[in-house]
């Protein structure tokens, strides 16, 4: 009898244990992007640059461009303006456009850009937080040419989830600025 009670208690203990299933915490997808390869982009515009081969460049009016990244679901918008004694106003407008994102941005990090050899001078702004645009920039030769650019994604801004794509496209923006050449 003692053995049977012991066996019954042992079976109850062994069978009563169970593994509770707990839901996994929320996470973001890991995004892997191809290594960037670049090609020269030159059309009938007063400037040229190197663009990523995974992008598609569309020319709008007055050499304004949309550099679309369909696999990343984002675009870089470039706007070209001729400098005609209005450099101060163009600079103010470019900086104003960037700082309109301060309402939603956690931080805006400006970085100066200077390429004396090609006479390209500008600013690159990394916008951190849930702002509509994750990057803004402008480049100019201060005498004839002025280009502004903005990075946008085709999704509601969620900085944590678009961060990897934003970093990838910010490298492309820097490459555009570094390779920018003015035509006369």
C-alpha cells in the first residue's frame, strides 16, 4: 500500500508540471540591404552625381529629381535652383525646411560639407525621431547652382523601424554630395 501511494504521488507530481507558453515580445524585422554600387548620373541638367544602382532616378521639371528606392520603400527628392543673387534666401529656405521637422524630431544633427576641389559647399542634417523626413541637405557653389534634398519613406514615421533603411540611404545622400559636380 505504501508503494502504491508513493507511485500515485509521484505520477501526480510528474503529470502536474507543465510548460506555460508565454508570448514573445514585439520585435522589428532584420533588414539586410545590398552592398551599394554606384554609377554616374548625367543628364541634360547643370549637375551630375553618382547614384546607387538599386535606385531609379526620375527627372521632374527644371532638373528636380526623385531618386526612388522601390525595395526600401523610400525616396530622395532633389530640387535644383539657379543662384541669381538670391543665395541668402535659398540658404534660409533650406534651413527653414529642415527645422520645420523639429516638432516631431528628437534631435537634428547638422554636419557641414566642403569640397573645395569641385566647389561644392553645403550642410547635411540627420533628423532623429518620428519626423516625416529622416535627412535633409543642401549643396551649392554659392555663385550659380543650388540643390536641396530630402529623404522620405512611404510609411508612417516610426524611427525604430525605419532606422536601418534611413542609415543606408543617408550613406547614399553623402555619396551624392561627395560626387556632385557642377556643369557650366
